[in-house]
């Protein structure tokens, strides 16, 4: 039976939630989206929200690659 992917946004490691939210805010600020944590995300464009998620994914993959290669975290 195929697995239901409806819960894909669930955080697997709850202790990481604060760090992920901080990363999200930092990336949004880097992209010029000030006060991102207080903004109603529904009022942002799909492109703006997509940039934040895309850059988060890119940064998380880079961190995992460094860790897997023995390079540590930056």
C-alpha cells in the first residue's frame, strides 16, 4: 500500500523546530523580506514564499553534504 504523504510538513525532530524557524527568518531577511515572522504568509507572493523555502532546502542540503564528507558545519 502506498504511503500517504499528507504529513510531509511534520518536523521529524521537534528539537530542531526553533533552529529551522530561525533559519527561515534569517533567509527571509537576506532576501529582503523584513518582519517575516509576523507577516501573514498568505499576503506574500508564491515566488516570495518559494524563495524562502528553496533557499532553506539548499542550505540544509549543503550542511548535510559537509557533515557527510567530514567537513563539519559552518
